[in-house]
């Protein structure tokens, strides 16, 4: 989760696509260059440990856009694909 947030923050769509599940990954990803990510809070997590194959992370990501502050709140689902954790979707 943190690495995906960092990829949004520094504008790395290729990493975001590589860390997205093959079944739900969009063909391309255009990032909003006017949006500046300013912080990440992990609210909670369920599963996602060494021996799990699924996990969820609830977070708040803070940003600034057009001089205004905003917050994105999401509960993301992750699964293992080919032995590595990838983003599946949001609940």
C-alpha cells in the first residue's frame, strides 16, 4: 500500500500498473499532475501477512489540488499474484 501511495505521489504510473492485479488493471493510467499528495494514514488492515493470500488496507490519503486540501478514504483489497502482493480493487 505504501509503495503505491509513493508511486502516486511521485508520478509513477508504470509502477502502479505493475502492482495492479491482471484481472482489474486498466490498460493505461493517466495521473492528475495538478494533484499533490501530501500524506498517508493507514487506518487499519486485515490479513495480508506472510501466510495469507488476501488482505485489506483502509487508508486516508491527503492531497492538495487547486489550492484546496482533500482526502481520499478507501478500503483496498490486495491479493497475491505470482507470489507478490498486487492491488485488486476497492470495497
